[in-house]
């Protein structure tokens, strides 16, 4: 007992590796939220009139909304007037190239393992880096432009491609969608934008890295990805935040649009600061992600590995509108210590022969609470729709919890749905068996957890999968006593 | 190789091992027999380091080191292997993966280079052939959905790959058909050698026809009450444990 308890103590005391703060002068606007603030944000970004109007419409709608309470997460009330809605690292002018980016910022990303200098970048990944409220650098822009691919910050897209933004913004997640998405619509500051033209297969992974730095600041980014007819793209999203003992709000929106025969693969490794062992601090992650398979034979695939945040509230969903379109959701969600996750997906089958697959792996350790919440909806016109769902939970220790809420609504009798669910526990006998073969307790837990998550990791791009495995190991350190 | 002196262990308030002394020298094979519930598995697990059992007295020295001070994985890396009486299932982890992690952990400790995937595969294939284990089994999750006999064979296969210095087999012969019994026995005999030692826990003399032990011990209510040569096993088979019980009662 003594030896294993000791290593476990050592491990739990290991800190969140990305918890440092960058000392950089920031430009913020006054705390709180009102129409003036929204004007100010829009002004700072030199937005066209239509954007400001959209924001104001959202804000006015938000005032009529109530924060949802149906979820299985608990937190003290959020004071929306205490938050700073905009923070940007001070730059004399918008950087035109990487050379003009503040070296402090470049160093930050270097420390996070995301080198922005293009020559150092892993070939095949273009990165957009978002720091607090603004995008600080987008790499490989020119190379992508040769193919007609637009990959830039959302702010730039608003200025340079207003027609595309106007056409698709809110087309998947309307400004009135839900409390957090509506708040985002009113105050979102930046995010990434990608447009893949007709018939183009994006030759490299597109990636956005989100970083919250400033204290008491909310991060509200917005991502919009459009794949035109026959286009395909794989997009990766990563995120971290400093250790702070107050909770910080992150309310993002992601919209994906896939036209005829287009494919979008969206992968997330979410590692926001989860709070300390007593549950103090951490990010409140309230995110709305949705994709619309607008065209026939289109496909949208979500893969997420959620290891961070004090609270995770997100349901990446697919609206399967085009005939024969395909939606997929692969998820690993980990809750350790006092983390809470309420996550899942919605698959809305509208078109004929639409198919969806849901594979979720919830891992709870410590006092963590992990909820899967999913909806499969087959509408009247969705003849021959198919869904396969598999929801597995793994418990480590006996103070944590796993909950599953699968909802099904079927309005077409030709559809076929399959649902499987399981709950298992890492047993002391399994750990001992591994140790008897020479494997340490931590490695044994990793082995078992990775085995449990295999089907999801398989869906991640190679390098991300390795990263995800490591991350899982770190977030579960000390979970077995 | 292994020297146990007056070892005592308990679970909760219940004392299960009540002072066990046993010396196993390199090159030797010892058999431990005894009625159900006498403490055979407890002894094996205490030697392997399971912390369910609290050691309350005595000592155990393994290769000159204090065994009881070592973590279970440490014991394993230093060559102690236990074949479980009831091997556990580990969903999602293949036997191959488990073995590779275990083997490399031991090699790392010994300052050896980790085996790469190719070398490991050829080692594993060779051993699988020797214990006549179907290759599909080792690519499946550890023991998941294995038959009773397959689980036991999987233990012997792992032993063959890990090549332990001291192997403790806890009723690996139970529930095996005749062919499997022969395979298990061959696996053990192949491991037998001047620098290794083996302890087999068994209820059946028939295993000892294949694996001829140097010493046989009878464990009874947490104590070794009788030790002898291989003929002791025959005597037990013949007279049963009541014979020992009576002798103890008379003493
Ligand atoms: N974890 C435990 N908790 C409570 N009692 C235990 C535990 N492990 C063993 N025992 C008890 O200790 C005694 C010895 O058990 P052990 O498994 O060592 O017997 P054994 O000699 O291996 O028997 P068998 O021949 O049936 O395998 C039994 O009475 C058993 O119930
Ligand atoms: Mg036993």
C-alpha cells in the first residue's frame, strides 16, 4: 500500500502544465455587458454594419432568455456583468506577418508546444492562434490561398469576405439558438474561418489553438467552416488556459456547412484548466457546435477528447439534411477531481438514407461526474435512416458518477436504430494483474483507459491521437489509490 | 532464491497465514498442496505483493533482497511471476500489449534496450507455438471471453514470454483437459533450469507425474504441516488430508 499511495501523491501534486500566465500588455474594455459594450467591440473590429446589427439582435434576444438548468452540472450563478468581454494583446497595428507578432506571444505558443514560425511547423498543419479575444497569427495562409482555400481569423473574414460570412453566419446555429450561443452571437470577438472551394481537398490539417490568458475575461470565439461541393477538410482544435482560482467562462460557437459530396472532419482536444484538486477555479465551457450536412452524400464527423474544464457542456451535432448524408460523433470525456461534464450529441435525420454513428466513452475518477446526453431524431421524410449508438462509461474509484440520457424520437418507421451501453469499473484486481506483469499503477490505468478509448482515438489524426493519449494520462494521474 | 521465515498475514481481523517457513533454492521445483481454504493462494499473492493481505510478521528474502519491501511491479521486473488461480479479464487491452509493456518495463530496469515491435513479435510467436496457443487469443483483450482452460494457458504463455526467475503457479492445472495439462507441464519443464525456481500449487498428483517436484509441502490452516519428497504427493492422493488431520490431532 505504502509505495503505491506515495507515487499517487507525487503525481496528483503535479500541476497543470499549461497553467502559466503570459505577461503582456492587454487592451480591455470596461467590465460588464450592455449595448454600448457591443458597439465598442464591433467598433474595435471595424465591422460592417450588418455585423453590428446581428450582434445587437442577439443581445436583445439574450435579455429575454434564461440560463438553462436541465443539465446535470452544478455551479454558482455566473455574474454576467462582472466579466470582461474583450481583451486583446496590445499591438501597435495588426500584424501583417509573423515577424510583426509580439515575441512574448510567439514564446507563449512555443511553450504550449505550438510553434507558429512556419519553418518549424509540422508540415501539413496550418495553425490559427487565438489569444484571449483575438487571432494573433495564421500560418500557411498564402500556400492555401493558391488553392482558393480561405483560412483566416473570423475578424478578417468579416472584413475581407463579408458575402460568405453574411450567407452562412447563423445558418447552422441561429443567433437565437440557446442562452450561451446567443450570448456568443452578441459578444464574440474572434475565432477561425475556413472556406474550401468546390472540388478542393484541403492538403493539410487546419488547426486553431485557443488560449485564454487575461483574468476575469470570457472567451467567446466563433468558428465557421464551409466545404463547397466535393470539397474536404480536416480541422483540429486545441485549447488551454492559465491556472486561476476563479472560474472563467468560455462560450464558443462552431458552425460547419457541408454541401453536396463534401466532407468535414472536426477534431477537438479540449484541455482548458480543470480547476484544482479541491474543485477551485477552472473554465466553465459552454459550447454550441453544430454541423449541417446540406448537400447529398455529405459527411460531417466530430471527434472530441474532453479532458479539461471544470464544467463541460457541449453537444456537437449534425443536421443530416441532404439525402445519403452521414453524421458521426466520437467522444472521450474525462472527469477527475471535481470536474463535471454533460456532453453528447444530436443527430437530426431529415434526408433519406441518412446515417449516423455515435460512439462515446465517459471516464470518471475522483469526485468527477460524467453525463452522456444524446438525441437521435428521425423525421418523417427520413426514409431508411440508420443510427448506431454506443455509450460506454468507465469508473475509477467509488466517489465518481456516470449518467446516461439517450433520447430517441422516431417519426419514420423504415428507420433502424441500435443502441448499446455499458458501465465498467477499473478493478483493483485488474491493476494488480498488470503490476504482477511488471507494469506500474499509472501505466496500468493508462493501458486500461487507452484500451477503453481505442475506438475514438482511432478517429483522430495521428499526431493528435498521441497527444490525446498523453493528455488522458495526465488528467487521470493519481486517480487510483 | 526464496527464503520465507515464519510469515504471517491477515485479511481484516482474520489471520490466514500463521507462520510459514519455506526455502526454495535455485534449480528446484516445489509443490504446495493442501485442502481448500488452507491459504495456498494467499501465500502466492502475498509473495506477489497483493496489498489486500497485511503481512503481520516474519520475513521473505528473494535473491538476497527483502521481498516484502518491494512493490508488486518491482518484484515482477526482478523475475517473480505468478500465474493466477483466477486470471482477471481486462477489456480493451490485448495480451500482446500487456506483455510488451511488462517486458519492456523489466528490460528498462535492467538497463536493456526496449524490444521493438518486430523483435517482440517474433519472440511472442515463438513462445506461442511452444505453448500451442492460438495467435488470435493473444490479440484479443486479456482473458476477455476466454474459456477456463484458455485463461490458464494464457498464463503459461505469459510466463514463457517473460522467462521469470521464480514462477509461482496457482492451480494452473485446474480445469484443464489432458492435452492442455501436458502443454502446461511442458511449459513449466522448459522453464526449469539451474538458475530458476518454480513453485506449483496444485490439488492433483497427476500434474506431478509430468512436473516431478523436488519437494512437496502440505499447507493446512495457514501452516506447512508436512514436507517431503515427491512420494508425499502420492501418499496424499492415496490417503487424503484427513490422514494429516488425524496425525495433527494426535500430536
Ligand atoms: N480477500 C479476502 N478476504 C477475506 N477472506 C479471504 C480473502 N482471501 C482469502 N480469504 C480466506 O482465506 C482463506 C484461505 O484462502 P486461499 O484462497 O488462500 O485458500 P486456498 O488454499 O488457495 O484454497 P483453494 O484450494 O480453494 O484455492 C479462505 O478461508 C478464504 O476465504
Ligand atoms: Mg487457491
